[in-house]
C-alpha cells in the first residue's frame, strides 16, 4: 500500500509500499518514530484519511476477503465500529464534551444495531461495557470533563469494543496517560482482547509495551516496514536492521546506572524529498555505497524479514 498527502505545492509520501499480514486473534505491534507513517497506516485501513488531501495510490486492504479500498462508503460505515474499530491517541479530544459518556456509548450501539435490540437492551449493554472497563455504571450520566485521563481512555476503549469488533486498531492508546495508568489500561486491553477473541494492531513508540503485548512486530521508518517478524525475532534474534538497533539503544538500562543512552543521530527525512536508495542511510552508522543509490529488497530469515544491504551482505 502507498499513501500520499497532496498540498497546493507539494506531494508528501506518507506510506511507501508497506505489506502486512495479521491473523485472527493476533496482536501486531507497529513501532517507529513520530512521522514514520504509523497513524496514516491506521487511518488508511478505515478509510479515514483527510478528504481531498489524503489518497491511497496503490495496493489493497483485504479484510474478510474483501478489498476495503474499493468498497463503497456505505459499506465502510458498516465496517467502522462494527467490524473494525479504532482507539485514538488522545482521549481528551476523542469524546464529545456536551454528551454524557453513556449517550456516546449508546450512540455507537444504536448506529450498528443490526439485531434490532430494544432501547432497554442497548442501555443494558452500555452498563455492561462500562463495568467491563472498570467504570461503575451509575457514572454513565456524567460528562467527559468529570473523568480523569485514565477514565476517559477507558470510556474510549468501551466505545471501541461496544460492538464486539473483529479488529481493534489502538493508536498509541496510552500516550496521554501517566506510567501507572498506562500499565492498567494495557493490561485491561490485553484481557479484553483475549476474552472477546479479537485481533489488534497496537501502534506505539514503546518497545517495552510491544514486548509484553504483541505476537508480531513491524518496525516502520519513513513510510516503510524496514523489519518485521514474530516477537522472538525482534527481541531475541541475531540480525537486526540498524534502525531497530538504534531504537533498542535508546532504551534506558536500569541495571547499569552509569550507561548513557545511545540515541539515533539525525532526524526523520523530509517526506516531500526522501533520500535516494535506503531512506535510513543518512543516519545509518553501517551505511555502504550501495545504500545511497539502491533501495534494499526484503531479506528473509524464516519469519524474520529485514530490508538492509548491510544485513544481506553479512549473511551471504
């Protein structure tokens, strides 16, 4: 899949040919710096790109045997919320401030009421979902401003799961929360996923979150998947893309208090004018001449796939 954003003067290459597979009841973690294209990927799946600006130029999104890119908008409305739902980054802006949390939950259920349930049945489901995420049902008549950040995020999760979707896309769902609440929310999401038998795409910056919650991992850089594999490939494997090594080098090591972090030099490339060859080469400590001119092809180690000339040459 390829995605661009068009402005009056420029074309921004946001996603540049990614290829992902997610099986039933699996959790896929997508990791990368800000600007890597993670959120654009998520919005593309639900066809929620900004109108007249965002455009999927190539590829397919196959869900339950159908291509979502070519689906009619009326069909996509049935998919959103009912089949695929999304938990957005900021719970503060995801909720309507003038509606109670109960009304917002009820609205989601009413919109996808394919079984023609009565009002009392829908209200009972609202109570059930609030209790499921740890919020007393008697708080459903309260407004978002009466909840803490962690409680707001629980409400957003309840809305996303209300219609028992097949796939949940969680776009950095704990970014706005403090560390203690993050752990609670992630544990709750994992429990609900297993209980309801869902698949999940978890977008995050945090490799620790990925290690605890994901079955597969995709490392994303400048709109490309530069490395992907099962969790053991990424965290225990021998071969890694230099960008992945850089991400691991930026994680604090609490067992060695004197060890300094080893951040990745430089910045993410300008998506309007991406470098030739490997897009990571201007920041790569293992850059070779071929990296500056030729784009690397995927190189496989079983389930582990890496796009890197250095890794490929080292294993031939």
